[in-house]
C-alpha cells in the first residue's frame, strides 16, 4: 500500500514550538505506534499526517508524494478518533456508508459490498440496523473503525481509540485491532496511545516521543531490553525501571559501578575506560530482581510495602536510597512488611547510563 517519509517535521503555534524536527521512515504495511506522556506531541504529529493541522516546517511524503499542501480527503487516509463521532440518528449501516455516499460516482452496489465486508471483518453484521445508542462502547468503536475500513485507505490513523473503554473492553478491542491488521495485510497503520501495554502488544515498531522529539524507534522488545536512554528505560515497563545515581568505578573488560548507598557491582555494559570516576545512573527492572543471600546481593533492605496482584507480588524495599527499590516476584513467594531481604539480578539484566542519561551498550 503506502509508506511514509517524514523529514524535519516541525509544528509551532505562534511562538510555542510543539514538534522539533521529526524524522521517520514508515514502511508500507507496518503497524507503528506513537507513544509518550501527555503533551509529548504524538497526537499533533498524527494530525499533521492526516492533514488536519498545517506543517510549520519539513516535508511529509505518503506513497512517494509530498502531501504538505494536499487536502486531507486527497491523502488516502482514514482516521479513527478517541471519540466515536457516530451520527446518533443514523443506523450502523448508514454511519459506515455515509462517507461513500458523499463521494460522487460510487455505485450503491459497491457501497453495500464494502459496508458488509467491513461489518463481517469486525463481526458487527447483526448490528447494521441498530442505532449507536443501542450499542455498547466496544461495538461503537468497531463501527467507527468500520467507517474507516470502507474507504479502502492507504493508511489508517488511530488516535487513542481505546481510552474511553473500560479495562475488559480495551483488551477485547485491542485484540480485534490486532486481528484487523493481520486481515488487512499491506495496509499501513499508525496508532497513538499513552498506554504502553497497547504499544508493546500492537506495534511492529514503537516511536517513543518526549517533548516534541523522538527518543527512540524500534521493535517493542528491542526498546524494552535495550533502551537508548533513561527516558525510554523509565517510560517502558510497569512498574518502571529502578534507577539509582552511581559512580562509574571502572570501564573496559572489568566494568563496574557503585550505586549510591550500595556495594560495588560488576556489569556487562560496554563502558569506556576513560569513563572511570564519572557519574552515571544504574538501572534494573523490577521483574529482573530475585531474592538472594547476602553474599550475592545488589540491594539489602527492609520491606516497606507488599502489593499482592494475584499473578505477581510487588515488593517495595527501603535500601537507604531516596526511593524504594521495587521487585516483582512470583505470587507464591512469601514476604511480609518489615522483613529484611536481599535482592540480586543476572549481570545481563543490569543497565548503566552516562551522566547525560545515554545508555552504555550492554555486552
């Protein structure tokens, strides 16, 4: 279908700069997810691609054509919004067919075929004669997606489509969107969310945005296991990565660091010898921490809080740092508040970041 090329994309509202030169290559047929905190510019970037906002600077190409000045209707794009935006007085069928009816020259037989094919894909055929008020939230969202499918677009844009749904419906609809991408092989999809679970489970590649800039682009597990910097490391993962300021004791083949208030730790990070004596940040994910005896411990301390979540237990341990260390352990591990414990992790799971927050490669 269509690939996208973004070069130096900027957006300003008067003197307020929102996007600061975004460069992205999106391949035809990819499922790309823009993720980041509120205000990072992800929805603004999506609206620029859709043509709903004017680009301040840079070039946007869709399927090899520069579209900066092209009207939204001419870009071959369909967009699904956070709100369903269905016409309340129209049936599901008429909501899905409305855009095609506005397009002159589309035969009624073609409209009917497209609507019924989309309804079949989304499993909403039994609801074609219903009004939106007679549908659940998840069904309404599927109607909104169906309205986009019938246009046979080159690119699908999703702007936080699941945020209005409850937890169970979010999971179900997320699965439906995943299946939709499989069924519509070759169609490029760009999806905006602040929910990292959606990003990790849906994306071929994730684009992590922060303050109008791209922090890192890559496959979900690549970003999770090899974050480029502290922002990505802390943003992806729940609970977020434990991070502690540290001194870099030695680089080279015998690289080691000493987190503040803790013992010296040998790491596999590729740290230059010249970095010895500098400051940095040590990181380890809660799920990579395991209970240990004192001799092998990275952290020792007293349990402050125990959160039993059913499948796992979260342990918050006071190790003398400004924030407690969080460990995620199996639910059958028996721990109690006030208990003294020791925690460790395999060397390959330890992260080190330089004084600017940039990750040292892991060996």
